C-alpha cells in the first residue's frame, strides 16, 4: 500500500492572505490619518497635523514590516511545505504589536474627532 505525502491544500497561501489583510489595514490607516488631519485641522491646528503625521508614519512602518514579513514567511512556507511540524521563522515585530499600535492610534483619533464634533 502506497502512502501519500500529506501537503496542505494551500501551501504558502497563508502568508499571502496575511499580506492582503495587512494591506487592507494599511489602506484604512492611511485614509483615517489623512481624513482626521483634514477634518480636525480647522479646530485643532498643528495637533491635528501631528496626529495625521503619526498615523501616516505608522502606516509606512506597517507597509515595510508587513512586506518584509511576507517575503520571509512565503519563502519559508514554500521551502518547508512538506514538513508538517517545522517551526516558522520569528519576525522582528509581531503582527499583534502592529495591530495594537494601529488600534491605539485609531481609537485616539476617533476620540479626538468625537470630542471636536460634540463641541
């Protein structure tokens, strides 16, 4: 009886799905940063521009790190797809860290926007 080697149906696609989700996060963060700076500038002045610049900077960091992570993980998945228990490489900045930073900036921007709209 011949044993078939078990290969995941989507070997290597996990990193592609993750990359696409980070791109959506990046797009949302960039749009939110630009919109918050534009909407809040007449009311907060320089503070609104600082918030927008911080969000845009965070978006740039997310873009660079997620692209680097995608390249490393994709190379690992395609090289090790036949090894079911191989350990993937660790990343410089975890996805949770980037997500947490994005969430804090988004919540802070939303709170400031709510405060301005309620004035």
